């Protein structure tokens, strides 16, 4: 799982940049993984692009107020995350940014 912060809402921005750095989105037919790098069982786990906006925010154009919406991870992406954690030996209770094989109680980014 990767968390990204976008500054603009350009079409395909996340998908193109992730492909460029060698981390294409699972389920992306245009910019996704090449054949042979696809995740086994993808269709059963989610059946769509593995892309979700947890938080969306903007400055209202008329009232000039900050507006923000949040959305939890949908069940199909939670199922995919679980499948990927199992395949990579990441404990279910490890933080989303924990490296594979890291103990669940050890922060992934500790100094």
C-alpha cells in the first residue's frame, strides 16, 4: 500500500507516475503491470484498479472555505490488501507502510 499526496488532479497522474517509477497499479489495463508481473488472484480480490482516494479536499471557489471528504478503504481493496500481505509475509496488524517481514510492533520508518 502506498500513500500519495497530489497537488493537482491531472488525468492519469497517479497511474503514469507510478508506472514511471516501476510501481504500476494492480488492475490498471493501460499503465498496469506487464503480463508475468500481475498479482495472482487479482480479479477475485478486487476486480478493478487498486486505486482509492481516502481523502479529497479543495478550496470552495465561491465561499473560499476548505472542504474535505474522507472514505474508508472499500471491502474489495481491503481483501486485496489482505491477500498481498499474506503473499509477502506481512502481519495483518502491521502498519500499511511496514516493510515485508517486519515485526508488527516495530515501526517501519523508525530512525
